[in-house]
């Protein structure tokens, strides 16, 4: 059996003296979409930030593509192909859509025009607003820029932290369609999502975090767990 | 039909070429002005690169570093020392002045690389300028100490620049090179990195941008351009002494970029023109000179917080900088 793309084993992490993760274990295979679910404060964002290097783990191992990455700085992890779209989106508001997208391919430097055209084709709204400063766009459009910028980096693993968070319903549908399209292209994703219906539409598998540990995991494809079962598992 | 980004960029380049008319219109200026007025125009030209370099660090990189007066002094003294102590012609001394300005820029970036920001960075870099002033005063055999150093008349390939008109044409050339080179840099990958660092340094690092390298490069470029301004100052004034590079000078340079527009290349030029030339116009009103100058600065900062450049940017897109919020 081939080695999973990402393997987290006994990961412990937190902020200063406050420990959030208490031995998190999970794997993600190539091409798989995994949703990380859990109540507020269960450690979902901390787990994602630990994988992307923004939070340094105090114990445990994170192996990615055969290499240990636990404790590496974010820019090194980015260069290895793990790209995160954070909840705050971390866009550069005064820059145009195009310049934000170009920054996503910063580490490659050259040969990015084809990727730029591909992203603008996948997200026609961005194509129409290439020269518009990002700060003048709606929340949904900014989310598209953030995802488009991540794609410019040709991610091996895309981390999405609440991609539908704070968006109008019309944009939630668009984001769902985008995520489904990315899955269709074989992009491996780890998603945090409060919208369980959206998560189940896209994910192959979900993990439930409780008190900083993986409490349960289900394969969506077997149909063993309904949306109601999952909500009950998260909150009860 | 949707216009492609490359069409838009080509149109922008064509329309920006219209700006070449400005230096062309300036060419007959020496024929129209008396020597004093010509001196004032030359002083404005000296402050254009000084403001451009300062604005790259403060306005484009977003780092509150007050080392500009150190770069200015280092550029001026490098040119002066090479002319007086080694007998080199002025034009030969200009590239070393830029180089020493760049080296000083790299040195001044060290606190920023260690994560020092805001007022702490301002104070540390301010100390750099004061330290250099101490060097100018104490290193008497080389700098002439408090009495300063009288410089020989500048020349260009043996052609004497004794007249204000001669200096004007050489200064205009240097200023054009500084503007075009800085514009190219700010519109390139470097410029994008600067703006990303200013906007969100952590997010820029997360995109793989080597932020420390670009902070050093920004300081080095700023230092080099200001160093050229220093060499021009040495040629214009003909005498270097430590008081010319004190805190008042720094405040004047800061006023130039604030009034012109932070992060704006156009603003650096406008600020240099207004702040350098305005006191000369107020000479006609003795006793009110400082008052009127102060009121001008306060009015601009109150009503145009993004500087005079924002007025021009509103009037025509040609004057908009790439990341203008206009």
C-alpha cells in the first residue's frame, strides 16, 4: 500500500501555555478530500495551522510526501506544496487580483502566465476583474481570489479553513462548485467547514475533533453516517 | 469583447510615455531664470532622489526607518572625500556615493530584519543618522570636522559644471535615471514583494516571499538613490559640514514624502518641489515665512492625508501609482 501523502501522528500543539491539540492522528491519501469537523474550540484551525507551519507542534510527527515537516517554518512548508487558504484569507488588499494571483506563484517565478490564464478561466469573475484592487471586491469574490492564489502555487495539498464562512448563500453554492471542481482535478484537500452539508458534498472522508483529539472518522462514500449522526457526534 | 490585461498594460506604457514631455519642457529653463532661481530649481532636483529613496523604505516597504539623513550625508561625504582627498572628478565620485549609500542601507536594515518595527525602528535608525554626524565631526583628517570641507567645482568628463545651468542638465539626467529605475523596480516582482511585505509580512512569508531579503534590497536601493542625492548636494553647495545632516534635515525630508504622498513616486517629486521651493517663494513675505510654510504642511496633511499626489491621481489615471488607493 502506498504511503499516505500526509501522516500526522501524536501531534500536540497550542499557544504559549495553553495546549489545544493532545495527540492528533490522521492520514490523507493522494487525491483524497478530508473534512475536519468539530465544535468551536475543538482544535480544527490549530490542527490546520500546525500542518502549514504557522503553529509549531510541541510533540508528534507530521510526514508529508515522505519527509518530516513538523516544526518547519511556513515558507518551507509552502515550498513543499502545502498551501493554506486561511479563514482571514490573507489577501493583499491594495494589490490587483492579478498581482495577488501572481504572488501565489512567487516561488516558481517564471512560467506562470498559463497558470494565471487557467485560474481566470476557472474563475470567470476574477478574469473580468484582473486589474481591480482586491479591497473593492465582495467577500465571496475575495474567497475566490484566495483559492485562485493557492492554485497558482500548484498545491500538492490544499488546506481550506472555512471556505464558506461568512459568505452570502449565493456564494456558498459557488464555493461548493469550485471545491467539487478541484476535487475532480484530483487535488488533495483538507477542509475545515461548519456547513456540514457542504462538507459532505465534497469530502470523501471526515474526521471529528473533540477536545484536541480525533474522536471519530467516517468514510462518506459508504453512506454509513447521515448529517444528523455527524451533528450529534460533534456536539453531544 | 473583453480587453486583455496585456492590451491594458501596453496602453498604460504608451500613455506613461507622455510624461516624457515634462523633462523636455524643463530643458529651456536655464534661459528663463536668473542664477538664484536656477539654484533653487537645482536644490529641488537634489531633493527628488532624496525623497524617492526615503519613500521606497517608508512608503513602499512600510517601515518607519529614519536613517535617510544618514544615507544623504554618507553620499555627500563619499563624493566630497573622493574629490578632496583623492582628487577624483565629481562624476567619478557619484557611483561610489550610490554604492556607499546602498551599503549604509543594508546596515540600517539590520534592526528591521531582527523584527524591530514602528517607533522602536524609528528611534534606532534615527540614532544611525546621529552616529554618522558624530563621525563627520570627529573624523577631522578626512571630513574636516565641524568646520567642514570645501569642495572643488564639479565637472563632467572634464566639462566644468561651475554654472547653475550646467549642474541643472546633469542633475536632470540623474533624476530621470533615478525616477525611471525606481519606477521599473516598483512595477516589477520587487515592487509586488514590497507591497506584500507592507500589507501583511506574515502572509507574504507564507507565500514563499523571502521577506528579509526584500527588506534589505529595499533599504539598499533607497540608500543608493539617496546617496546619489547626497553627491548632487555636494556638487551644488560646494561645501560639506555636519549641521547640514541633522535632525532638522530629517524632518524636512519626512515632510517632503508626507506632503507629496507616502508610497508614491509622483508624490516624491511633487513633495520635493513644494517643500524645497515654497520657502523661497515666502521670502517675499518676511516674518511670515515659517508660519506660512507650517500652515501649508498642516493643511495638506489635514485635507489630503495621502498627499498632493492623490490630487493628481484623482485628476488623471496617468499619475496613479501601481498600488494607489485612489
